[in-house]
C-alpha cells in the first residue's frame, strides 16, 4: 500500500499516478530534568479530562524524564518531550495516566523526505485562454472547473454563495492569505500554526513557507476561493476560510500533537467545518493493539469529538491507495514513514486511518469527471460516507469542454493556480457543501448538518463492473445499493440542495 498519497496525487495528462513554546490557556510547563540517554521524541499522555495539569501527573512525567510542552485539560491530553527511550512504558504505569505513546519514531530534529506529488501549474497563456471563454457571472478560470457543475455548485451560487458567519478550518500545510482569491474570505482570528502542538499566531505563522507544500492552499481554494472576478471559484465562495497549520515544513509530516492542537484551536475559535486531507503520521493505520498507537487514536479522537461538541463538522479524505478499507486485513508496507517502514498486516477492526476513520468524522471518497470512483480512491462498505470530485487521469475520465484536464483546478501560493488530484481534493468539496448547509441552517448542530449532508446527497449506484481503464479487468467491486454503497457512501455531495433545502 502506498504511503502519504492521501495529501494529493499528481496525474499528468493521460497518466494516473497513483516549536517554540507559547503561553496559552490551559498550558502547563515543567522544569524537570530530562534523561539524556536517547533521542528527544514527542509523546501524548492521556489522562482523565480536567486532570492533565494535576501536580501528581506533572510529577510523574518529570520523574519519567519528560517535560510538559502543553496540556489540553478539556480533553485530558498532555504533550510531552523526553529523551528517555523508556518514557512511554514508565509513564503508563503512573497513577492517573490512561494511555501514552510516542507520536513519531524519528527524533524531533529529523528531516525525512516527503514525496509529495507535484501539480501542474497553469501558464499565463492557459489563464488568458480560459478567461476568454468565461461566461457572464463566471470567474475567469471557472470554465475549467468541471467539478463545480458535478456537484451543482454553479447552480447553487445563483441562490447563495454562503454566509460570512461560517468558517471552514483547513488543517493542512498552511494557507497563503495574500492570494487574491483567498484574501477576501480569510479568517485571521481563527487561524494558527499548530506545529509541536502549541498554537502560534505571531508573524502570520499559518502561512506556508518558501519551498513548503502547497497542498493546504489548493484545498483552501476549493472550499472558499472568492467569486470576485479573479481566478477560480470555490464551492462556498461566500464563507470564510481559516488556516490551521499542522504539517511540518521540512518533512511534510502531520504528527498527532499538531493535529490535536488544530482541532482544539478550531473548536475554541468558532470554526464550523474542518477539513483534513491527510492521515496522521507516522502510521498509515494506528492500531489499538499497540500501546503507543492506541494513545494516538485516543488523543485525536478526543480532539475531534470535542470539536464536534463545539459545533464543528469534521470532514476527511478516505485515502489514495485504491484499497478496500472494509476488508478484514490490509498490508501496510509504508509505516512508520518517518524512519524505516516495517511491513505489517493490520486487522481493520483494530486499526484506523486517523482522523478519517474516527467516530463522527465524514469520510470522503473521490470521483472523476465521468462521475465514477477515481482510479486511486479508497473505498469501503460502512467506511465511506459520501463522495465528491477529486479528479482522475484525463485519459480515464475526460471532462466535457471547455474543461481540458481531469484533475481539480484550484489556488496555489503566490497568486498562482494549478491542478491536483486525490481524495485530498474530494474532501474540501464536501467541506464546502457542509459550509453551505450551515449557511442555510445557521442554528443546526454538527449532527444535523451531517444528516442534511447525507440526506441531500445525490444517490449514486455502484459502478458495476468497475473497470476504470477499460482493459477488460475488474479493478474493484462495489457493495451495496443505490442509496448506500462502498464506493460512494450516501451518494455524491449536492451543493444546490445545500442552499435550497
């Protein structure tokens, strides 16, 4: 199974390929000496909510050679650094500690490579040509966005662009809020850099730095690029978008402490919808049968559920390994991805892609320009909740003119635009539709928004047989009926119903 492609997939024409500490509320610091007999790692220590900062827990952490970085008392998650290679085992035995585990296998200073696929950036000539074909009321590049009519977003925009009181938080690699298509809708107050587990707003820390992944920027544009006569149009071009930076700049890794921080910050700053187009590193699947990984599952689960209790709908990508996530066993040959992977066969009843397979999270599969499951998209009965355009090879699923590329066109840093494909691109379409639903029903709870999201989805029957490249070989088997199946869940997201029902 390929690793890390949940972020984005580059599909060239005709070919598919597959911190600094801060003083913040609820934070508690420790000056305890740290054992120096191993590399410094980051850990999460889970205790009963409200007791993370207790004196006894802090003493136990210090005695085990750890130093507290930040404590999220509301969910009972403590982020700790330690050089003691036996820290996790030792602290698990401490009174009041429910679970604990290392969030990584590489030292904090490590810089492993992140093989993020590159996108195709639009040239000036392509922008000019597309602009010449734009119709009345369309942004210049909107004719190339076949994905908008695929979910009826173009029709929805005639009724509503979404509410300025709704914010979507993008947990990702950062958002360039100076981009002309993002600046009008950017929510600075709800944005933060969460690297290391500590939220920082100083110096616009939520932005991607030079040479860093542009993944989060592409996601943000799909959700809420402004309908302002410039560039592209987002699914919900009237709502706000916030940046919760959770991906390490040097490695592209999405570690548990940053993800927890992202959800907690979003929850406490009025974010209505979150989008997570990643899996939490270094494990593609986190298994509750492993003491370390169990702690990571617990920490992120607590954070997502806290966000939902505060009103946020959490949306996440299903992944790009062309794998049935509902089968009993899956070979994971890519974990841990921050050091040397060790192949293992995981049992799906015990092991989860987080956050996408956590309770309450909306799991999104990807479709292409012909409306069928994208060649790379994961699927799974009772795993996938809903489907949306994520793009595919132009060779496999060619869009109708004037669109020319089977991938998704969106914003890139520095005022640019480009194509990407992946369930990473499908998830923000659903996040945008959820934002439109929240705009239409401002007092709806997260559960009610999700119910409307599924109930308003366009029923999409199984593709049978599913032969995405036409070679006569069945590439995947879909299970279920028209209204609920393993490829498309409740169906394809519908933006028009979101603003009219």
